[in-house]
């Protein structure tokens, strides 16, 4: 089970997409008039006017499950999981529809909700990708759902361009790391597999490396967009034996860089998402209800006394 997050500005376009697939079925809804697409859209648009300043009031989440779970995923069970997901993500007291699709091998449903809640307030998307990740993992464990397999087993021919490039980079990096002990060897092995390595610098002098990017077929991804294990710090610890970049690495890094690569847009389902499935890096769209808060420490008494202390008035005569 994975959750893909996205935000947008058009309820009409989103509703047409989720209801327009063959055998699309609305599993659950709240606060909307179910009828034609126009009527559903109008319901969302009316509530949107409670807070017209928000440019992207459309919340769109796709929950996708592994084919192995299909026999268990009745409409009722899928709706139950989707509703529980929404509660855990803080998506409540607002309009929504949950629509199931049958057009892929992976059972999945789409949640379309109004980011403007019933009181006209914006539902927060703070740390949504991180929370999304945590919530989906919790639900997989709770209901015994199938966890994803190694990315190297993914059939990349079925993926779209950017997503295909990402998986191919993942496989190339994984394969290259088995054969190398240095950045030079790593760069060379990646090049053989059609992947170019770029360093991202902190300073104009290009002496301090901040991160890395992998480029393939005109697409460029941060190391952590491919895998958390492919951050610069973790790779450098593996290839150089230290988490700090050696000055020699910084100097040699410049020769690794290969021209200009087209940067993939960061998810927004934020627009976020970046590819609707990109970066889905979170757990989730909203701060949990039990988010940790911190108590303010009482001010030190000595500080209070200093603040209260007044300047002594000079003694003398006033004329």
C-alpha cells in the first residue's frame, strides 16, 4: 500500500478524471451532492468560496495496493482503509469522495477532498509526505497488507518516462555499488549504464559538496529522490570511509559533471507531487492530532530581577 499525494486548483478536472475511468465506483462520500460530475463539482466549489484566497483547494490522494492483496480488498474493506487513512492524516470535517478504479493490476482508489473544511479553514499539509509514509506503513502492519518488493524487480516498461528513468537509475546505482570502492569508479560504472552523476555545491567556489543528483534521459533527480540510501552523506561514507567530503573529492567532483540535465519538477501535490507519484516522500498531508508540543520553560528568576531593576536616579538639584 502506498499513498500518492497531490494538490490542485480545479475540482472539475479532478472529478472528471476519477469518475471517468471504466467501472469507476464511488465507495464513500460526505458533504457532496452525488449525481452528475457537474453537480459533484458544484458541491465542492460552493464550499471553496468559504476561503477564496486559497489557490489550490483540491486535495487528491491515490491509495494503491499490491496485486497480492486483491482477493481481500472488497469495496467495503477498501473504503474502511481509506477512511481510516484520512482520519490518521487529519483529513476530517470536510467534503470528500472515495472512488475505486479497476484499470490496473494494482487495486487502488482515489480520494478527492476539499482542503477548505466545513468551517472555512484550510486543512494543513505540513509534513504531509512524511506523515503519508508513516500512516501507510501503520495500516499495512495493522491489516497485514503486502509490503513492496525490491525496486529492481519492477517492470520499467510499464512506467512513464520520468518514473521509468527513476527506477533505471535506482537499478544502475545498486548494481554499480557492488563493483566500486571510490567516487571515480562509481562515476565510471554509472556512465556505462547511461547515468550521469552531478555534485551540488554549497559555495560559488565549488569546494563544498552539499548533495548529488543522478541524470538519465534528460531527467535529473536528487539522490534521496531515488532512495534514502543514496544521499551524498551515505554514499560518501561508503566510498570514502567518512561522512565528510574530502577536499580531494570536491576537486575531482567537477570532472564528473555532465552538461545540463532537465530538472524534474518537485512534487506538489503539493503541486506536490512533483510527478503525482513523486516525492511522495511523507507521511502525509497534515499534522497529526497527537503532534508533539513543547512546554515553555519558566523564565529564570535572576533574569526577571534584571529586567525589573531600574536605573538609579542621580542625586542633585533640579532648577
